[in-house]
């Protein structure tokens, strides 16, 4: 039998012949990369040192699922020369540490490679049967007549062929044909009937039928050299890669390798290029791809609902990312149930989604669908066993009126969404060109906010709180203002929402606490300074540390600092709110419930949280009238409630003598408003405080 390898070998029986090269040694580093490659390795493998140094040694193992042997491993396998020819080899990996003096800690190993086909003039059936069973891929050896000489058990296992089909002498063509006829194999790769030769590379993506199988490996091969090719089939529900090596003596080695897991991984990777892993919806890239196509294929129009979820960040932060992911999956399922088969849904990022409606609908029809979507997504949902709800804002754009390309449509959809989120309407807004101007103003505001802290542009104004019985100032509320370089003095409502959305509110809150505490140290010791804590700041994990830091840096007694918190900042997670407020009270800080009466106003809520003051919202004070209206009744009730709870009641927004007199009659202990003083800088408030000394 002729030699299995393509390298001509000198006869060992001739004394004048050069010694037959049948092995080499190379050095590997700790990562399994070639660190030393000598002339013997180059002669046997065909690769030069420049080819191999720094490359993984496993690159020499064709189609092997488990790569090169590890240190202290011995394996019989197939190696591939630079020509592509494969030969059976024995590979031994030995650690170098300790083998050579001075190498005890050397992270290197050596690979000894023996060419098993060089052990005789050829690879006999007996040799094949001793070597090939240990090869991880399926291998079959065919003679020059294309009759089967031998195949290892892995060949039969991967291809699912019976012993009857794999009898010695079975023609190669018959085996290939059986892959089509038995179990419905489909070839991805191959050539049209009668076109392929052993010297041609086999192109991808042609069906395997019997004619193709019969002609894929023709009977005639050009003399000299090793020729190779390959194809991929679907076999018994598995993806199998077939490759073959034609030798110069006319024989053929057929290899098969199960690549199902690899193809699944590749398919998954292709899916994730355009889809979100959590929800299975299209991702931003996938949405953009769809929109670019639709802009050319849907001249009659389509619409985009661009929406996000209010409350998602709260759930994600308080219940964990697993809960956030579960919420996203529930939302995705609900979106799928309301969309038409032709529509496209996408999870863009975080709490943002999009729904593309492939239809030319009227504005009223789109509004109806948007309201339905909002209703469906606003219903309570179960997340990790807990019932939660989220709000929804939806911005709507229409093609081609609101944009004729993907980028413009997405930009305008985001503008519409920002207006939908202002909560002044029903949470749904169609894009309007006038929104661009407002968007630019918002962008300018955000740009200026980025530098406001660094440029010391924020200032504090103070509004006094009067004790009705003593007629003395007992405290002040610190109110932030922004001294904008071009727009003048801005009230909090003009910039605090933007600061919250940008994530700047925590830093602004720290500055406010520091400034208020430092200022309070210059005032009489009985004056309490109140600082408002926004909902975003209250939910931040660093609130307690920032309060403690402000007190430490200023030297202000904790009992002279009061934090004002609204009900809405705490209602999402009352147990957490209770823990935070109790820790603050343990420090000595006073706690005021701001805007009481405008939120939940639950008695159990009041009982569970350690408030020292309740501030009656100005909307009730404004409606006091002559004391007989609803506002007066509410103020009387709140004042009585505070007295029974041993909590101070402070009425906000007191502007007239009539309001003041009524509040004094119902024993409201403290008042605040323009009737006493407008908010003003610290220097202007000092005269009022001097009267209390």
C-alpha cells in the first residue's frame, strides 16, 4: 500500500539515503503557543519558524473539537501540514520545568511529534485500526478505486451510517449517496453535477442530491500533490462538516466533524446582532435596519411608537437586575400580544422600546392604538412574585411626514417622547416641528447645567418660618436658585427636572446641604435650616453619607438641620424609607413631610415614619377663604392630627392677614409665606433673625 502522506520518503534499506525524518520537537509557552520551532519541524510540517512562532500549537489539529493536547498528555491524532495534507501522528506534551537545570519555574513545555505514517512504507489496515479509533473526528480511508478500506467508529457515529453501508469495499459514491437517501441529508457546499474535480475547492450552498454526491469526488485525479475540499451537510438534525484529502497515489481520506454546536453558536451570534438578548425583540441595530428598509419599501407610510417605562429604574435598583429583566420580558410579551404580524417591536435600551406599525393610519386611529398600548402596559404585572406597575409615555412619528430616513425619524420620535413625559397630558404626543425649538432649549440647558456647579453659579435663598405664639423666627427653608450667566436668576422648576434626568441632582443636593449647613452656623443657635430632598436624591444610596458629611464639614449640630421629603419620594418603598429616616433621626436630624395632603396622606404612612414636622400644602391655605370652605376644614383636620401625633404643623403659602388670623385661631403653631417674607439671600434674611436674639 502506498504511503498515506504526500511527502516522498527515502527507503531505509538504502545506506546512501538520507535518514527518514519522522519526528520533531518544538517548545510551547504557558498559553500553548509555539515559542520554539526548529529545522526538523519545518521540514516535516512545511511551516517556517516565522509561520509558527506565537501561533497556537492547536492550529495544527484540523477539525479537532478539543484542540491540542495539554501538558503531560499523549495523544494519537491527525496533524495538518502547510500543504493541507493530514497524517496520523503521536503527540506527546511534556513540561520543561525541572527537565533542564535552572528551569524549575519555567512556564514552558515541549511537544514531541512522531509521524506514524513513517513507521512503514504505508498505512496498513492494521495500523489504521490502531490509530484512527483514537482520533476525535470521523475518518474513513478509501483506496484508489474509491472502495472503503477502513473507518473509525466516530465516522459511523457522526454520520449515523450502519455497518451494512460501511462494509469494506463499499464505494465512496454509494456512501455519499446514502447520506442523502438515509435520513434526508442536505449538502451546504459542493458543485453542480459533473463539474467538481479533486483539484477544485467546493463552493458553499448547493443542495446535495444523489447526482451531486456521486460527482463530488470524481474518479480521476491529476498526478502529483495532495488535493482537498469540503462540504457541510445537515444529517439527522445535526450539522456535519465533511472534508476530504486526495493523495497523489489516488487514495482518499474522508473526514467528518459534528459542528452543530458551532453552527448554533454562530446562529445565536447572528441573531444577537439584531435582537435583544433579554426580550427577544429587535435591538437598536435591528430596528434601524428595518427602518432603512421600510423607508424604501413602504411609500404609503408607517408609524413609530417610541415609548419608555416610568418606574423601571426604581424596580431595577430596589429589586435587582433580575427583576428588571423579568419586567422587560413581561412588557415584551404584552407588546407582542397587541401588535399585528407585520409590525416590528424593538427593545432599544434600558426602559426604552419602539413599535413600528406597518400601516397608513389616521391620527385618531394611531391615538386609539397608542392609548390601548399604554393601558395594556400600565396594568399590574408580576415580577419575581411581586406585583408592580409602571407608567408609560409614548412619542409618535409618521413616515414620511415626520422624516424620510431612519435617523430623522428616530430623532423626532425621541423629541415627541420627551414631551409625552412631561405628564401634563395623557402621556402620548405626536411629533410637531415646533418641538425642535424646545428640544434645542433643553439641550442648551443641559449643557449649561454641566458647568454650573464648577463655575459656582448656584446660590441659596432663604424663607423664614414664624412661630405664631411667640411671633419669632424659628427656622428658615433653603431654596436653591441658579444665577445663569445669560438668563438671569432661575427658580428650581426651570432646571431641577433636567438635573434629575441628567443624574446631576445628587451632586447638586450635596452642594445645597453643604452651603445651607455652613450658612446656618452663622445664625442664632435656635434657628433650624430646612433643606429639600428630591425624590431622586432620596432614592440614592448615598443620602445618609452626604448628610453626615455636610454636618461634619460645617460643624453644625444635627438637631439644627431639617430635611424636607415629599410623600411621592417615599411611597414606592416605604420600608426602605423608614430605615433611612430612622437612621437620620438617630443622628439627630429632623424630618419634615412636605406638601402634605397632595399625595397619599395615609394615617398608617404617618405612623410608620418618624416625622418631626408636617407642612400643610399651600393649595389648602390658598382656599381658606372665610374659614367655611373645604380648604379650611382640611387645615383644621391636619392641625388637629398633628397635635394628636405630637408633630409640629407648618402652613405654607401664607400671604394674607385673613389666612394668618384663621391659622392662629385653629392653633396652627407655625407659618411660612410671603406674609412673613419672600425668599431672599442670606444677607437680607439676617435682619429678621436679629430680631429673635
